[in-house]
C-alpha cells in the first residue's frame, strides 16, 4: 500500500508542472478555452499512440454502451465541467477559497463514494483511521495554501451561491476519479480509460470553443521573442495524470487516491514556486508551508497505520 501511496504522490507532482506549462500557453492564445482545447488535443494524441502501442486498438466493443451503466463514460465530461467552472470561479472567489473548497469537497465526495460503494467501486469503510488521516491531510494542505497566499481583500463579498459552486467543482473532480477508475476495470487498461476520458473532454471543449466563438490565433507575448517548445506539453502531463489516477483508484480507493495525490500537488507546487520552474513566478517557500507538507505525510501514514503497523 505504501508503494501505491508513493506513486500517488508522484502523480500529484505532475499537476503543478502542468499548470505552469498551461499558464504559458494561455499567454499565447485568445481564451482559456482555446488553451484547454490545445492541451486536451495534445493529451488525446499522446494517449491514442500509447493505447495503440499497449492495447493494439483505440476502439472498444460497442456493446459496452448497452451492458455498462451510462455514467461510465462521463469522466471526461465532469472533468471539463470542473475545469471550466474553476476558470470562471477564480476571479470571483480567489485562488485561496477556490482551492480550499475544491480540496475539501473532493475528499468528502470520495470518502462517501468509497464508504457506500457508489459508482460500483470497491467498498472502503470510513474507519476512524481513514477519517482522522483525511482530516489531518486536508487541514495540513489548507495550512500550506494559507501560508503561501495572502488573504484576499474584496470590496463586495460573493454571494453564498458561488461558494456552493466551488464545492460542486470538487464534487465533479471526485466523481471523475471514481468513474475513470471503474472505466479502467471495464477496459482492462488505465491508458485506454484515460484516452476515452480525454476524447470526451476534447469534444466537450471543442463545442465550448465554437459556442464562445474564440479565436484560434497563436501569438507571441509582447515581452518575449518566441514561444517556448515546452508550452505544448501540458496535455502530455495531463494525460499522465489522468491515466495515473485511473490506474490507482481501483487499487486503493477513490478517497485515498485523492488524498495521496494532494500531497504530491502541494509538494510539486512548492518546488515550482520556489525555483520558478517553467517560467512560473518565483515565490520563496515559507516555513509553514514545509510544516504543512510534513503534516500531510503524517496524515497519509495515519490512514495506512492499520496496514503498516497492524
């Protein structure tokens, strides 16, 4: 189990790097939706090649649409809904509150899914060890986030409805973890499941780009002389992330997957911020952030205490 936890941390480290890459791509395109489409297209192409190489085909038995539940195919869609809603929500709630709501809702959602075996997942009861470990991880993650960001100052407080939407974003991402894990079991391949998820997400984003009539023009920001080659790699990192989550979720449960990945996300974020990786703004790591990361690791150990020390 500890090896799976370490794998989850490694998967989580990918996400902050993807964010840094996509932020640079965003500077060269007209809207966030165009950036997302490009990122998803790159990820879809990469996963198509990997699926063909490992499975021998990118298709699947069409009878699965009849024999399997309808929700099996919505992982990519709910992921896109969560992502696009986050983009709209950030200017209203700010990164601090958006992150807090998203993380808390993800953990609660996946805990409920695991405890009751929703979406056909294996049952992982919310024991006192798991609940305590999850609470410690969430609290420590919020400590790390709070230590690195100033409390937002607003002239007008957002309506309560926006906070509900922020929670709904976390619910979407929690459902995506469970659904893609089940799709992995049905297709027999996490790479194949990731490919299907990306195809669905790409189609949804293309529809959104058409509706918003976003320009597809690629430009070079005024302060730079050229676009770096690595700004196109966000989709590859996203593909690795989604595939890793789809692989890990059936093995340790949706909740444990989300929690160990959050440790990796915080660790990766601290590295990206401190060293200014991939042209990200440099923000020195604060002592409280390191303390928060250490406490997160302790929380994961608490979750696995019965297996490690029992």
